[in-house]
C-alpha cells in the first residue's frame, strides 16, 4: 500500500538516494549533500514551527518561510518511492527570479513596417506566492496512479490548512534539455553572462541565488537575437515532466507567460480556490469495513485531518452521503478509526 506522509529525520538516506537520480535541471533537489541535508532540516523545522498556526481557525498571513516536504512510502516494501513539497511563500529570503515573456511592436508607416518582437524581462512578480515543488517519483514506481497521488496530495494538505498558504499558487516545470543534459536556452543566453555550464549554474541556484542578480542582464531582451535553438525551447517542458504538467493543468493551473531563467521551462499558476481538488474536496466520516469495494467504486484521494501526522492515500470507494467504508488496512495507514473525519475528493475530475 502507498501512503503520503510528512518527511521525517529517518528519511535522510532515502532523500539522498533520490537526489542522486533526479538529473540535470531538477533545481529543487540536487545531488549535493549539504543542500539535501539543509532541505530536510528546513522541512522538519517547518512542520514543527507551523503546528500552532495550523491549529488556528482564523486565517493567518501566508507570508511564512516554510517548506512542507512529503514522502510517498511503500508500506509493504518499507521504501520511499517519491517526494513532493509545497513552499509556503517564495522569494521572502532568497529572491525569486524568472523571465516574463512579452511583445514589443516596432512600426513605421513611412516604411510600411509593422513588426511584433517577442521579449524576455527579468521579473520578481511571483514573490510571496506559494509554490508546488520538488516532485520526483522513483522510476520503479511510475505506475498505478502513484504519480497522481504524489502530485495531488499537496492539494489535500492545502485544503486542510489554507491559513498556511498564499491565495496564489505557482509551479515551475523543468525546461527542455537534450539527452546529454544540455539546455539550448542556457547555451544561447545564460552561458554568455555566467561563464559556467548549465549543470553548475543549476546547482548553485539551489543554494544561493544572489549571483543571479549580480550577473543576469537587467534589461529587456529580444528573443530574435537568440539562436534559433534557444528560441524554440522557450516555455517547452522536459519530456520527463510532461505528465506532471498535464496533471496540474487538469486541476486548473495554467501557463501565463513566465519561464525559468536557466532553461526557459514554463511556470504554471492559479488561484488556490480555483484548484479542482481543493474546491471539490469535502469531509466524510469513516466506517471500517473489509468488504470488497463495489464494481462502480471510483478512485478517491483520502486524507486525514492531522497536521504533523497528515496522511493521504488512494482508495476505491463509493461515498454514501457523508459516510465512506474503508478497510482496516487503509484506516491504519491513515491513522483513523471508526467515526473519524477524513477529507475526500475524486482522483480524476468528472467529465462534463
């Protein structure tokens, strides 16, 4: 059985192992021991410090520096199969940079010329937004809707504890790179200002972003001045990240013209209240019953209402008003008992 839970100190070695296989361009989890250790420490501290805020009924300021990091655990194999995270508010301590794509018109009636020029402008527009980040599923577990669970569990946590997050949500998608990990966008632009290779710059950005402001061009860039290979990959998603992007788009997130400054991967964004899994989730009571699910049972995300002991899993159920039946195994995994309240939402949006 697969279960989502907050990361714990005992997961340190598993997190380090996942970091070794994320690959170039996966900025939020690089194979750098100090960075991995710091990420774990930050997450553990975030869950500890945010506990009081999470228990309050009134909405709090979302501008808190917190990283909520979750693991996908295979309970039978006792193995960590993936990770995902939510950054409560980006750019509060380290600047949050991206490029805003735009259009400038150059026209002359005398010469009968009208040209629309595509541009890139350095931006901090998303400062303070919450961010979906650090989504990585081990290749051995890319089946059985595990990716859906890993990605969408974060919406269940946000629905349960909205006071911890901003009203706006973003998610950076990994940009295109070739089989050798080379980014055409970096080769056509960033390399000229940083004089280092893409992998090194990507690794540096995961730990210290000050050098970005120091070296990046401050003025608007015309994309037509870039090599064709760099122009072609602006807002393109890495092939391994396309499934994750499609999941988020089905939940209501959209590309609005912002791209990563290193590989030009697209940034998706949405109002939190417009996310399908958040606005359609609801509370039900649990009834423990080991009978076989009905043939018309639908896959649901089911999450507990606890904070530090938050749990989320997938289960085929047929909700009966405000009651659901789950197995003893599922109840134990979620940490709930007969009569407990849980949050549920269909895994896949209903066809309209």
